[in-house]
């Protein structure tokens, strides 16, 4: 398993984790805000995996 695949799997697990945090924080404003930022940060770190390489 190469490093890129391992990194990609790790970030996918972070996205799944952040989605679980979002579900668990329903009804709590501050927890929901933090969970959404966690989700967005995980998505931002996934962008390079889908960006075309020149």
C-alpha cells in the first residue's frame, strides 16, 4: 500500500468521523458548529487527491 492511498483512506475516515460528530451534536449549537468546521477541514485536505496533476 503506497503512502497516497494510506493518506486518502485516513482522510476518508476523518470525513466519516466528522459526519458522526455532526449527527451526535444535533441540538447543541456550539458542538454542531465545531463538527461542521471539522467536516469542512477534512474536505479541504481531500482536495489535492482529486486535483489533476500536470
